[in-house]
């Protein structure tokens, strides 16, 4: 009876805990509801959006190099004229000038290409962030479910250990066991109780991590609905096909390729700094002192050819070349890491589909049969290990559920790596 009371107390505490940590409760949180937060505001997503917006601004800036520039210039000045008296006289002027680049021998075109490639890189990076957020939310969601199931196992084991310890005290009074035996039962109970209490903390931590992943810090979901995972039965595509899909569609790789293209275009723009520019200028002016060589309205074409700029251009080219080489090395490393991650994920899915799921199912089936046998023995008072059998059964179900969640998460990672949903029946 004391064991049942202990179990009831543990169940009551779990209900209190669930309601105490909830900031709001509108029914169990589903996986689809959690994944919907992948596109909601989040620091990681906001950072990627800001970088995309900056790239858009840089693109507009590059395109604006072709725009007409208009400037107003006012000059207050005095000087001695070449002819006439030697007194200082006013020589003020007001000029309105409009200038437009007609041709700059590749400068603007290369700058626009660089800005466009940079924007493509940031958009691909934004997609990569969204995919990684989806996988992270899914992983945190599963962690909460597993933490809850583990707490149930530990709570049941604690109740069993307490019953054994409580019965041991009665048996000590009747001389059936020694004080050493009772101390062993008490130590086992305290060990299980400590593990149960640590599981309670893992529940809270797992919920906090899920709330943060969803950008809802402090709003801890009390209950989660275990999802159905039909996608776990989807056929696993061939590895060679996945490699080709990853190289073609992975957003992180696409972002790195665009960054390389942007750096190459910036190099082209810097090399074009040694070339001339051709500009058209229209000017209207008014002067306080008239002269035969001054025009109130003028138009012309200006050719500007930089003959010597010191080491400025070479230094900027050298820096950009080093940046290109750095980006190339990062792209090679990224390709290497993603290829390794794809292989490991593909092998994990195959192992879980072919072996791990079957082994976990057999273990769960065996524990179900063992539980039925323990119930029968308990009813005829042959044995008193029903509590242990119940805990073992829940533990086996936990192992089966853990494999299911790991498999679903591996499929999600695989889809993120190849940059698109996998074809196959039963995908969720």
C-alpha cells in the first residue's frame, strides 16, 4: 500500500509540475505546431535576415553607380584680376552640375555582379538557417518526450525501491534480514530517488531548450503530443543520388559558391580601377565677375584615365585575392564536412531501419510478455516483482520510442543536407 501511495504521490507531483511550468496551456503542443516556429522571429533567423537586407542594400548601391549625380557648389572668393587695377575684387560663383558615367570599362558591371552574388549567398544562407532551425526544434521536441518517459521509468523504479526498503524494515523487526541488508535496500532506494530527481531537472531543462528553440523563452509547454512518424518507413534513396542532390541543392554549399563568385567579381572590379572612365557633364553657373572665358551653361564629355595610383589598387587586389583563397578553403572544408555528415546520416538511417527498430520492437514485445507473466505470478502470490516488470516494460517502450525519434530526426537531417524533401510514400 505504501508503494502505491508513493506512486500516486509521484503522479500527483508530475501533474503539479506540468501546470507550474506552463506559461500558457491550450492543450498538448504538437510537433507541427512546434515546427511552425521555424519561420517565426528568432535571433539566428533575424541575423540571417539582417545579412540578407545588407546584401540588398549593397546591390542597390552598386546599381546606383549608373545614376546621375547632381551637385550645387557655391564659392565665396576674392582676387586680383590680371588686367585693370591691383585691388582685390569679388569673384564669387554658384554652379549647378549634373554628371553621369557613360562607360567605366567594367567597374560598375563587376560591382553589380559582386553584389548580386552576395545577395544570392545571403538568401541561400537564410534558407540554411530555416532548415537548421527546423531540425533543432524537432530534436528539442523529441528530447522533452524522452525526458518525460524516462522520468516515468525512474519514478516507477523509485516506488519499487521504496516498497522493498519499507518491507525490509518490517523484516528487520522480525529478524528475517540483518541491518546490513536493510542498509543496502535503503542505499538502493536513495540512489534511484536521486536519479528520479535528476530526471525531473532534465524535464525542466529540456522544456526550456525547446522554448528557446521556438523563441519563446520562459514559456514552457506542460504537455506534448507524441507525433506519428509515417516517414520512418520511407525507402532510403541510394547514396550516389543523394551526393549529387547535396552538391546541387545544399543551401550552405550554394551560399559558399555565391560568396566565391562575389569575391571574383570584386577582383574584376578592382582590376578595372586602372582603366579610364568616360563621363558626361552638364553645368549651369552664375558668376559675380564676368569674363569672356566663362559660360553660364556648358556641356561636355570627360575622359579620366588614372596613370598612377601608387600601391593602393595593388594592395586592395592582394587583400581580395587572399579573401578569395580563404573562401575557397572554407568551401572545400564545407564540402568535406557535408559529405561526411551525409554518409554518416545515410548509414544511421539504414542501420535503424534494418536492425535497431527490429531489435527495439523485439525487446518491447518480450517485456510485454514478461509483464503478463509477472502479473500472473503476483496474483497467485508467487513473486512480488510486478513493479520491476512494469518499469522494465516502460523502459523497453522508451528504447523503442527513442529509436523512432532518432530515425525521424535523421531523415530530417538528410533532407536538410540534400536541400529538398525526399521522395517516397508516407512522408509526413
